[in-house]
């Protein structure tokens, strides 16, 4: 094992979060659209560059609220990728809508814009673009295709706090977006999320759904309670303040590691030019002829003190979408045979992706060198097994 310890503590916090929590406790205002939640929403909207944000209980619930706010439900279809966390697909299903899988582009593992039109039907109402690992999707093409067919574009920016595409922050590129603030994310309060939009009408509908159906005109409609507590909001406000500096450090370290690993022929390193990457994850793909090495390399890298893991599975092959899963079928009425959907690039990514967590990139240059050494150790020990 390498002598250098490369793992980083996460979450990062200090007396600012501690004092904010103490102030909240003694304020007696602990929830229900309190001043911290409202201030956080305003701060985050300003950071993203949109007019509106809503602080909610989780990214998963936030995505469901957006879809409901767009009027999407039973009988509708939503195009999404199968290379994402299960919550993205679950949120679609929880509205009653049917997820329709399009394939991804490699090596980004984001939605392939060229796949969109083949999956659009008269039932299609929206596209959910997931910015995997923090690398933005090709939003220019996605948005143009969606506009041509009258579809909404929803960004799942759960990995992409601080990412940019075309000079705009992720979250400001589609009709609405959701950010997760779960414990591993680039800003966190343990659990939580933020819904953002520049559209007044979408904001009003999302607000109603998150605030127990309360509408701005005083009437009550259909809704749920997804309001963020003051404890979550006051912590996130402090987390947001330190995120730009963390992003700068993550980027410098990621680029250094890319340079150090550039001679390893077995792997494809992350793309990083032409956009701003949040580096929530440092995602590596093994080339097809070397995919059989992945698990052995992960084991050796872990043994050398560097936390590494597999990427996402292909959700189309997972049990909760199986034909005999009565809960999913009853919720959506979907009759699709997901196991039969051809997603060749998604299958490749599921078998070849390896992740390093973004917290590692808050270390120093010598820690990046130690990570690189762990990779070269894996290559030396397991390289002959291709």
C-alpha cells in the first residue's frame, strides 16, 4: 500500500455551519418557508443565473415536482438515459409517466442527442438530460431538437453544481432543473435539493406542488409537502459560499491527474475542454478490449489507499423495471420490455466505467501523484489480463 493517504474528509464544514445551526436553533424558526430557506433560494438562483429557485427536501422529490409542474403524468412519455441513478427514473415513474430510454454518447456517458428523434412519439412530453459526473450534456443540440418537437427539457444537474456549457451554468440551459444536495454532492446538507427555472409559470406550478398545494392567489390545489427545513437551508448557504473555491481546486487537481494518467493505454480519461466540469466524479472508461481488467484494477487501486468504484449499471437491465414488477407497471401502466431495449453504449459504460469520488480532488498535488501511482501499480499487477 502507498504510504500517502489520499482520501479527503467530506462533507467539509467549519464554524460557519456550526454557528448557522446554533442561530437557527435559537431563532425558533425551524421550517415552513423560513428566512434561511428563502434566502438560500435567492442566493442559488443568483448563482445559477435564473429568476427562481425553490429549496426542497431532496433532488429526487425535486425532479418529481418539476415533472408534475409541467403537467406530466399518466399516459405521457419522458425520454431519459439508463445510465443514471435509479432516482431519476423513479421520479418519472412516480408521476405516472413512462420512462423511455435513449442511448448515451461515449465517453461522456451523457444523452446522445442523435438518439432523441428516434424515441419521440405523440406521447412524448419531455426530455430529462442528466449531466453525469458533472460533465454537461450537449445542451445546444438537445434543446434545439426538443423545441422542434414541442418538448420540455429538464436538467438533472444533481452532479453538476458549478458546471457550465456555452457560458451558462447548468440549471440555466433547459426549462427547469434540479440539483441534489445529498451527502456526497458538491454542496450538501445531508439531504436536500434545489429546483430552478427562469420561467414564471413553471415556477408557480412547482411552488404549488412543493408547498402542499398552496397557490399564490390564495387558493389550494393538488400538492405535497417538500419544503426544506431551516436547518438544511442554513447549512447549504454556507456550503454554497465555499463551493467556487473548491471547484477551482478540483479542476486544477483533475487536470494534473489527467496529465499523469495520459500514458495508460487501457483507459479513456474524462473530457474537460469546451465546458466547465464540476468534477463531482472523475469518470474513467476502460477501452472495450480492456474491460475485463476493470474489477481487478479497482481492487488493486483500493488496496493502495485510493477509493475507486464501478460506475452505474444499465437501469434497463435492473429488476425494478422488469416485466414482472407489478409496482412499476401499476404506477405507470408501461408495457415496454425494457430488457429488450438496445442500448449498446449504455451496456458498454456499465461494464467499463470506474469512478473516483470528487472529494479526492480537494487534496494537494502530491495526493494526485499518489493516485496516479496506484493506477500504475494496477497496470503493473493486472495489465496482462486483458
